[in-house]
C-alpha cells in the first residue's frame, strides 16, 4: 500500500531506541541508520509542534509465562544506562516518554491516554525490532482505531527475513508504509 496522507493530528512513536537495543546487530538496517532516520522524523515533528513519543522498554521486559524460545533471564537487570533513550533522541522535554514491559507499547502503559488527550488520530511508527515491538504496537494501534503509518527504513530487526515478512505481509493489513523521505515529504505538504 502506498503512503497517501498524514492526518492533521499525527504523532511519531519511536520504539525501543535505547542504548541496550542500539548495541544489537540488526538487519536490513543498522541501529545507527534507524536512529538517524528516526531523529530526522522527530526533528520535523518537533518543529511543527507534533507529538514525539519515545517508548523505552523496562530493564526486565516480557510477559510472564512459558515460551519455547529462549528469551534470556528475566531476573538479570541491564547494565547502568542501558535502558536510557539514545542520545540522538533524548533531551527534549516536550517529548512524551512511555515505559513498557511487553513487546507492544499499548498494553499496560499510558500511551493510548497520551495520544487521545492530544486528539491524535494517526501514528507513525519507527524502532527496533520490526517483527517484535513495531509489529506488536502497529497491531494494537490498528485495534485502537488509529491510522497507522510505518516508516519501513526507520525500523530494523534481528533477522532480515523477519523484517521483510512484517513489511510485506503484516503491515499492509494494518496501515500504510513509506520511507522516511516519503513521510517527511508528505508531512511538509500537510503542515
């Protein structure tokens, strides 16, 4: 699906761009590329007074329960500073910071409340990992009735095939996708 429009009340939601996640090798884009593109979007949103939401994951994420996949120790805390928003995005007091404890940014957080209080009707999603945090949040945003836009070159995954699957098979069912440049161009036209 091609990117068609951005609502007047659109927010940028950046997922898990914290120091610990930025250090993980990702595909098809490096974490540094994702952060740079997200920072470009955030700067444009801030310039026009549109909300920027920085979602950071708790030191010990994950819903309780058994899984077949090894997810690491939930009792092991991250090193000092690992859970902080990356420097390229941090330090803007007008930004909204949301702490999540699950894959998606809606369940168990105040994200929906922040968005609804501001009359937001659309979210632009970026972050790491595409098939985990971004896809989970996109699904919930869609279920909450938001128009969803996915900045496909401002997200990446631990596995290129997982990223591709989300972008090609899942995201077209949840919203519209575009590159950072396409979103910035459309954003400029609507402001």
